[in-house]
C-alpha cells in the first residue's frame, strides 16, 4: 500500500471523516465532529492534514452572519479512498 | 490498527450517512395541500379570480412563488440542521430546480402570451418530475404518484369537459399529498 496514503488514513479520526465524506456530497464541520467523536481542536488538525494532502476541500460560507464550514471529498480523495479500500480488502482476504 | 478494525470504522461511518426521507415528505405534503387549497379557492371565487385577463395569472404566480420561498428556506434550514447533504439529496434538489425553472421560463410565459390554461402543461411537467424523484428515491409510492399524474394529464386531453381545477385537485391529492404522507411516515427513514 502507498505509504503516504496508509499514513494518512491510519488515524481512526481521519478514516472516519474520509469514510463519511465518501458517502455524502458535503458535510459541515459540526457534523464531522459528531461523526468522529473528536474535539474541535483535534478535528481541525485532522481536517487540515486531509486538506493539505488534497484529499478534501473546505468551503466557508455564512449562515445568518455565522460562519459555516462545509467539507467535501475531492476527485483525488475518492480515487485514493477506493485504492485504500481495495488494498484493505485484499489484506483482509490474505 | 488492524484491517478488520479499519473496515468496521468505514462501515460504521458510511451507515451514518443515510438519507432522511421526512423533508422530502414535508415538501410533497406542503405543495399538495397548498395547491389543493388554491384550486378550491379558485373554484369557489372563480369570478373574482378571473375578473381580468391577468388576475388569474397573478393569483397562480404570486402565491406559488411565496410557497417556493418558504420551502426553499425550510430546505436550507433543514440542510444546515442535518449537517450534510447526500448525493441523492443533491440530485433531487437539482431535479426540482429544473422543474421550477421550466415552470417560470417556459410554461408561465406561454400561458400569458397565448392566453391558455397552463394546468395541463404543469401536470405533465409535475408527472415527469415526480416519477423521476420516485425512481431516484426508489420509492414505490412516489413513482405511483407520478404515474397517476400522467393519467390525469391524459384524462384532461381526452375528457376536457370536466373543469381542469377538479383534475388539478385529483392530481395533487394522488400525485403529491398521498406519496408525501407515505414518505413522511416511513419508518425505515
């Protein structure tokens, strides 16, 4: 398995975020906090790591003057996740 | 972390991304009731609503536009509260945007210019949109609602003597209201 990819998704919080984002069009920061069960600070770090790797994209909008962060998986992220899952399955079968 | 554990994390996260059918149900119920009331008011106060050439057009444009503003705000608010948008939800949203634009840009100007009753055209457009929504959501009740709307469309074509507003009430009841209630009270979510 690609070492960088393995390292990126080895963290359970990042894996939870990536798995949730693969099945939705976009999700809010708050929802990802709820899904992963991580704290605000921790999730910010993990999201930044995923974003720096080009795995996800972050969009900031305003809802009634309150900032709202929307996160979605990129095309590259989808391909990497597929690769990761395929290899994970082959590991499990072997 | 073992591969088995990783797969279980993936499964768990994916299962949390289920589409909630209740908001779709709410939209169907709202529009079903809204249009039925509008038809009944039109039937009861026909002379008042059709007092001038454009009064009926204004009645059938301004009120649905207000309804659209309300449902758009409801859907935005609900989307923010839910915290995510599924692929299915996005496709259905785009589909209904196409319905709204077709109504505003094609049917409405045509009915004003040619001075013709737009109900039959709207029912055809609604039949296509509801049937497609049913196919996307894999909902038998919504799909059946769409088929009933097609039947109402052809009934207007072959039995034009009955008041089209009566046809409209039938179309809204079986095409939107009942499928909406089924979606709203669906226990499987």
